């Protein structure tokens, strides 16, 4: 016959434990994960540390992308305005 079993999962590594306190101890052993995000008018874009700052996942690229819309028509207008401003 089936039965119900309770498992306590660590929110960091997702390991299952039979006791609540074991899950808490497991969670407390993990380091804090730090992430950097560019927050713009339209969205948030994660900045990856191992990318060049001007690439699309680097700091400058993420800042630019965060300010651009996902709507293709609006995005086209925004990119045209940027080209005019930058003289390109």
C-alpha cells in the first residue's frame, strides 16, 4: 500500500533530507551566489563576468540590451535612433 513520505530539500543544491535540521545545515554550508543584472526600461539582462564588456552578455552589451524593447518594430526604431546619435 502507498504511503506519504516527507522530504526536506535544500533550496540551494536541491538535495533531499529526511530531517528538517539536516536541510537547514545543508543550506547553511553553501556560499552565497552573486549575480549582476542590467536593469533597463523594458527588461533585465544578466551580466556574465567571463564575457568581454562590449559583447552582448558583457556589461556594456547588457546595459544596451536592457534598454531595448522586445517588440521588433519598437526595437527597430530604437536602434535607428541610436545609430543617428552615434553617427553611424
